[in-house]
């Protein structure tokens, strides 16, 4: 049995939920984090010392895992062969680089905007903190959009783990209330990146 701890509105939990649905794996979800608590209890901290979500336990392999991208890789590898797992090392590395990219570059800017703009009343927002994060996202969007002009998915020619790792963040940012533009200052409603987010948002597994 697979057990997942985490709340539905956590971006990193969404990634794991998405993968579980794509792989059609049965699982039990225990709400944890923020208003649900649980992740600050001694029992939880004994399983995940960081106290963050998601946390996944797989009884079949006696695995107890945290870090969302690690969980994605585990699920795809353990329950293969499946469309999410790429056997060829070079091809898989080209996919996985985007997973690590999202963690190192996209996640910090996303968190600043989420906490400082989306979850902060307008009168309390700090432009000195937000403006650099917004500028960073603009540059990252151009990089992502350029990639999608050259290939169908961040994972390559087929939908995969890199798309699951990136799309929840771009979805949040595109729905944050901010107006995004390209480097030239023009709005990009028809960009490849927006199209990809709309496409991933329409996958059957997200509507389960």
C-alpha cells in the first residue's frame, strides 16, 4: 500500500498526486501541513525530520521517501515499464535536468511570489522583494518557452516527469494575478509555455 502525506494545495504534493494518477497506482492520502497539522508531530518527524510535505511510504518496498522529485523518480522507476520512465540514460538525463532546474531556479522565485504576492494583502506587499522574483520568472519563462518551441515536452517527445515537475509551478504563476510579458514587454498569451500548461492541465489524470 502506498501512503502519501500532504495537502492538496501544496505545489510539491500536487506533483506526486499527479504521478500517482498517471501511473494508476492505488494510494491513501493523509492530509498534512498548514491547517491540517500532522507534519509537526513526533511521529511524523520520526519519518521525515524536515517536517515538510510530501512524504510517501510504500509498503511494497519498505520505502519512506521525501523530496517530491525523488518521489517522482522512484514511482516511475519502481512501477515501470510505464510512459513516465525513460530507460536510456542519456535521454533520461535530458529529462531529469529540467527536474533539477525547476528545484534550483524556478522554485525559489515561485515561493517568493506565492508568499509575498498571492498570500500577502496588497497593502503589505514589498516591491523590493517581489520585483527581482518577477524579473527572474520572466527570464525563466523565456527559457522554458524557447525549449518548447524545439520539442513537444520538457521531457522530450513524450510527456514525462519533467513536465509534472514544472507545470504546477507555471500554473500557479500564470494564475497568480500578475501580468507576465516577454523580454520585449509584449504579453505572451500564445506562447508555447502557456500552451503546454493548458495541455498538461487537460490531462485525464488531473481530472480523476
